[in-house]
């Protein structure tokens, strides 16, 4: 899934690097409980709550790769459902725009074994909305500079 955002890779990455904003743009994340001071360095964690109350789950996402402002790879936990590897790739385009690609694969747990067309559609829709929200924040911050 990809989207062209009217902001530079650094401006988009600045949103990714602010762990406290994740509940604003990551669909399904309802609350950020804590963010390691070293976020988004490799090994740092963002502690979140996901899913609707009263069924929401507490877990954490861990940075696996950080190549600012081009790439961020996270291990996103949602146990007992499982965990996913999420890859954000930022490619500079003309006129200060950025092509942002998000890839998400279930890496462990029951969700890894339940892949079907319905799940793929839901994940596609979720990631499209996530990129739309990321774009809104990055472009709003760009206009405030």
C-alpha cells in the first residue's frame, strides 16, 4: 500500500519519530501509554493499547530498523492475537513530496495462520486509512513551519 504525501521525507519521518502521535494516525491504536526516550532507535519501544474498549489489549511495538528519514521497521505486538512486522518506506519525489509505502505481515501468533481474502481486504483498508491520517498530520505540520 502506498500514498504520495505533499511533505518531504524528513517531515513525514518526523511524524513516525514522534511515538506519542501513533494513536492519532495508526488505525486500531487507541491509546499510547508510554514511549521510550530513545524512540525510534533500534530496540526502543512504544507501549500502546489497541482495539475497542472493553476488549482492548495492551502491548508494545519495538523498532527493528531505523534508517531516518527513509525506512522504519517495527515489530507491532497485539498478543494474544499475535504480532506483525510493519515496514514504512519513504521515497523522495519531485517538489518536496514523498511516496510512503507501508507493508505489514503477521509474523507470529494466531493471526499468522488466519490469512484469507477478507483479512487481506481489512488490512488493506486499515493501511489506506493509516496513510491518509499520516498524510494529514505531516502536511499540517509542514504548513505550520
